[in-house]
């Protein structure tokens, strides 16, 4: 672990004056051997369930994680130890017995519209990473929610480039203030999961600049991440990791980005990606699985030897990595921080409370109806056990472990990690604590008829509906799986006082909407999610979340009613033309004159507001100011000075 913390005794740079990072990176790189340079541009994946044998390139005693790159002890260069992801320090088989704080989904954070919440989540994530000896967090998911069937939207923030960029930038800054490098990812247009390794995302250049690239540009300007991770997909015919236009011309050229560009795991089929601007091949074992090669390990040295890889290009690759290391203090991290897990749980709870969205509340049904109910039916969604979290590389094992894990599977390389994960925060238990005067009974929601029997003899019915979404899989449609729509319909017929709580990572269609009194979008609310949901339902906390994505009435109202390649065999090349261009999400609906089911920014409250003193000033820069006064009886779960919330 000494190398991971940057130890190693006296070095060239333990002097009274430490040069600026760029100067230092240049000098250290010049002192390296070619073997040391080449080792720095490769990361090796730690042993895990998919690849259970420890790679001999990883020293004994090194904690297993998503990526390991050896340092150069004689020059004061620390090893890089990389961990997934944006929602917590993940451990998908890497470190048996290790647990970490499980954050709410990125889309829940997006629903807070609150950069302060994003910073707090990032700082928490950075502290937990540093406490384990990790110094790179593969966080900063900033891809726009262009496609409401994208299985990975729950990791991202919104459909809007300004909102996504500001929140991602704040999160990255929070992580890096703990001397842990954060990435932003996945650069760019990684907006679908279906056959992502063979997906060609097509978009017009100016539209790209005004949408997805704008989100990345804002995030990079705000957060100054040490690394940028490219996507699996192609962009306009060239793989993102080997896309000269995106990496060399836009990112490093137009934006003057000084850090390094890494690939995603299993996304480097060719050493020549280095010529296009890629600085590091990540998780080389995955490239061996996908492409039968480790190009930066085997082919890159040969290309350097015969001149196909210019020496100045290799030097630039290394210097960019060193620059980020030195800029963010990886060589001088100090003692690992002591983590206050109770404080971190409080951050998770606060984020979930702010991100839960009250979509419908007919006749102000909530929260008084629950507070006054004598008998309450809680139905479905494994509410007796916990709350849902997303699947794939972002899944975090919480303190105490998962409440339950159900294997789902499917085609493709991500099938083994496609599971229904339940975090142990039971909404049923929390509602019983919050409403001790009520009799609360539970029905699993397996049968519409059985659920209706409990609902009809209750004063209020609360139906929890869930959907397992995750990396490697897009949704076939926007309906709830496992017959849950039928359960909700049956319960609503049996009891007009029905509330629906949704735990999903994307919008859902709601054929039962007119028949229920209230709808709450809880997303994937993290390890304190059961408490957060109960607080919102009972009025302990006033809902303040706003939709960061538009909810369509059905797929016919989206830019792509049919998703190209959906259902094709794994490995089938697919092209998706993002013809909506810069008109993502709410801009599409405005341009088309279409009314969605619920609009971007929609979210109800238990209180009322007045708006006054609107002032708009500006020329080149535009500033709007308005005084918002809470005229109701309930306080908001956030204070002033929260940026986008004002």
C-alpha cells in the first residue's frame, strides 16, 4: 500500500521548492525509462467474479479494484488504484467483505437541481475511496438522457446539458478535494447500452457541440477532472477511444484539456488509438476478452520501436498522467482519512429526500391521508426488505450487505452482473415507525386479485413498483415489468385512495394514472431510501425534487419510437442517428409542440410559494433574479444559497 499512498522515501522532488505540476511532469517523464513510460499507459483490472485470478502485474497486498497502474517509486510517482463509480466505492467481487456507502442514483441527484448536494456526495465518495487507498474514482457520469430506454440513465444526471454539467462538475470537485482524481465519462454519446461495443452514434457536429459535448465542457470547466474516460461506442464512424476529432481536436485542442484520456474497460481494440489521442488503455483483461489482444501492452512497444508511435506522443501520454497526479496531490496524500459512516448516511438520506419527486397529489391527498389513516396496505416492490438499486459496475454493497440479490441474467458480457439488488432500508419498516397509530399490512403484489383483497379493507393503499435497470441492457419499452401495472390497476379499483411509489431509473408509462390519488418518483434512492420515502409520504419532509428528464406519454412521442438494434444478437453492429440533434429532452417537446406526461422540471410540494421582484439583466451574459417566498405551513428540506434552486 505504500506505493498506493505515494510513499517511497526521498525523491528528486523532496526539495524546498516544488515546481508547478506541468514543469514537474515534464522533468519526471524525461527521467523515465521506456519500460516505465509504457507501464504507466496501461491499467490492469483486479481479480473479481468475472476475472477471478489476480494478474501477476498487481503486487501482493494491493487491494483489488477496477484498475491498477504501477508507479515509479524512485521518481516519487505513486501507483494508480482506480475504483468505480459515481454512486459509491463499488466492490463487485473485488474485495470480499468490503462495504461502502451506497448513494442514490445519479438521476436522483439530478432531481435535486442542487450543486451543493452534488459536491457533498462527491466529497463523501472521495473520502471513502481514499480511506481504502484508492486515488482514482471512475465517477462523473455526465452523458445526457437522450434515450428514455437507456439502461444506464440511472447513473447519469439529466437530459439537459447545463444541469448535467453543473452537477457533474460539483461532484468531481468534491471528489478531487479529497486528493482523489475523478474522471468524467463516457466521452461522448454513450447514450444506449444495446450492443454498445458495436454501436455507431451519429450526430451533426454543431448539434453535438450544443448538447452532449456542452455538458462535458461545462463539467470539465467546473470540476477540472484529472481524467476523461471515453465511451464504448463509435461517434460518427470512429470509436470514441480512437476518435481524433473528439479527443485531439475538441477536448485537447479547442478546450485545452491538460489531463489524461483513458478508455473504458474493454474499449481499446487497436494500439493506434494512441495516435488519435488516447493516453491509457484501461482494464486490459477486458480487451483480451473482447478483442483477443492487449494493444497497449503488446503492440504499442513494437510501434514505438519501429517509429509508428512517435516518441513525443508517448511522452505526452505520460506527462498528462503525471500532470494530473501532481496537480491533485496523489504523491502527497497523507494518512488515509477516518470515515464517519453515520455522517455519510446522513448525506445519502438528505440527497434522497431532495431528489424524490411528487408527480401527482390529487386534492392535496398527501400527507394528511396517511397521517390520519387507521389501516394502511403496503403492496409490492419488496418493500418489506428494502429499496432497489441499479445493476452493473456502479452497484455498491452497503454496510451489512444487500437485503437480497436475485439473479436476472441475459445475453452479452454484462449478464452475470444483471441482478435485482435490494439495499436494506425497508419502506414498510420505516412507515411503521413513522405511523405507530396505524395498522400496516403487507402484500407482496404477486397477484392482482390477492393485492386487491388487502386494498379493499384498508383506508389507504401504497403500492411500490420497481424496475431493475442497468449497464449492458436497454429497456424494451417503458412499462413496469412483472405484471405490476395490472396490480396497480386492481388495487386502484379496490381502493380509490391509492398511492404509487416508483423505484425506476427512467420514466415509466402510467396507464393507471387517472385512477390513483398520488404518484411519487423515488428513483433508486440509496441505502437510506426507505427512510427518505417514508419521510416524504408522511410529510416529515416536504418534497422538493424536480424531474431532470421528461416523462413521455408513450414511445410514439419520443425522437425514436423504435430503437435501432433492440433485440438483436449480442455483437450485432448498430447505427443510431440522433437526428434530434441539440433538441434533447424538453427542447424536443417544445420544438415538436408535444405535451409530455410530466415535463422536465415538474415536481409538486406540500407548501405554496409567491414569486416577486423579477429582474433580468445582461447583454453577453444574462442574469435573472427573483424573490421566492414560502407562503405555506411547511419548510423545504434545503436552505438558501443552493445555486440552481434559487
